């Protein structure tokens, strides 16, 4: 028996979850305004399965680009998510070169 993570009720499959652009295994739930992991239990009460037809644009995590709904068929097998969450404090993780 194998686990199909795309059928599980986890945060990464929810319409409200936005992955961090820098660390795709972490993200922000825009419904409850909290940071969660991709495979955390999606039991926050706001879980709704992600549906491609709901969005005009999605972020392809495989390619690292925004994709219009007319091009979804070119990204079959890729991981499409709503726009990524860009952490406003990301600059604090950038290392300076002296």
C-alpha cells in the first residue's frame, strides 16, 4: 500500500496555503494567518482542496515561474500552487559577502 500525498488532507493541498518562496516545505495559511509545514494536518477548520480552475495564475514550484491557466497542460506532473508567500523578513536571511 502506498500513500498518495495529493489525496491527503494536508496543508500543502489546501487552497488557503501559500508556500514560502525560499523554503517550499514551509508556508503560510492565509485563512488562519499562521505558518505551517506542507505535510501538516489540514485540520484548521478552513481546509478546502486546491482546485486549478479557481485560479487564473498559479506558481509552478517545479519550474519556479508563474503559469497562466491556458498553459496548465504544459505543466502536467509539476507542482502548481497559488502564488507563493514572500516573507517580508527574508532579507535577514541573506548573507553579506565582505
